[in-house]
């Protein structure tokens, strides 16, 4: 590990004991694996609005260590989600974004501060269980005609901001609520992605303050984020050719797959 902290009076918080090192740069082969994984992950994310981060978690843990995973994902998913916002920008539901971020931003800061001190495996397993339950939850919400209202999104945003800062990716557990509100396809993808971008920015600021965003994590995050722009474009093209019924089936399948991943291979 490199020397801890910065110069006296530089205004930066001390480096946590488990923070990633400046020397934790992947080998050439690992760069290729990460790039291919990011392309697949962002294509899936471009179709379903989630899943990119969940796919990248084990790959990042393997190449850079578990503690670097969430900081790298913060940079990566900022770029990947920003691309999805741009490709579907005309379909954003601004009221949902405002209501969501009103609570997501402070909750994201709180979760990021907690992340600097704890391990996240237990929280990750709980999220995996919720993801599996979210399939019947979404079907129950839609099947019974229950509609998620705008007033529910501050609570949804608070849960997303806090938990995503701990385990890196909880986008799948948000999908039943956005879908229950009535968002579909481009509107769902753009609104969900803009909410994610807004919640990730303050998290990144906290990680920078606590030296979890090092030169190596920033470099890998930017590299993967650029790759994800191409995947986001591909996913958007697929969504345009997909019926609403198939779209919902794809989301259910991914929820089950990533729920099992979080249970079997939790973020640590």
C-alpha cells in the first residue's frame, strides 16, 4: 500500500486501512477481460436499465480487490448511465427524477461514509434476496392494479442511495417501482439512469475525500465507462425492436440471475 493520508493540512481525510492502492492496476489480460465484461454488461443495462454494475462486481473484485469495486463502479456507472440518459433524453420523467433525488443524494452520502468503515457481504446477500422477491412483487403490483405514486419516490431514492453506496449496484431492486409507476422502455431507461447519475455524483465526492478514488481506480473506471457507452447504444437499439411483453420478461430473467449472483457471490 502507498503512504496513508496526504500532507498535513491538505484537507483530505485519512486513507482507510482497506483502501485500494495506487499500484493496484490490472495487468494487460485483465484490462481485456474487464473491457469485454463492460461491453456485455452495458448492453444488458441498455436493455433492462440495470445489471451492468452487478455483472462487473465479480470481475472488478477479481482484478483489483473487493474494496476497490464500489469506487471503480461509481466512475464507470456514471459514464454508462449518462450515455443511456442521452440516448433516451426526450423520454425523461423529470418529476420522478426530482422526487427520487431529493432523498437519494443525502442517503448516498451517508452510505458512502459508512462504506469507508464496514464490509458489505451481509447487505449484499439481503439485496440478492430482495431481487429474487422483486419478480413476484412487480407482478403483484401490476397484476392487482397497484400503482406506485410520485410520493413514493423519495423513500425509494433513499433506499437506493444508501444501499448502492454499500454494495455498488442495486439497480435491479428499483425496477419494480419504476415499472409500477408506469414507465416503460425508453422512459424507464432514461429516468432510472438519470436518477442513478444524480445519486452517484455525491458518492464519488465522498470516496474522493476518503482517498478511495485513487489514480488507478479512476483510470479503470474511466476506461470501463467509455466502453459502456458503446454497450448503452447497442442496448437502446435492441429496446426499440422489443415488445413490452418481451421487455418485461427480460427484466424478470435478469432479476433472478443477478439476485442469485448477489446471494452466491456477495460484494465484500
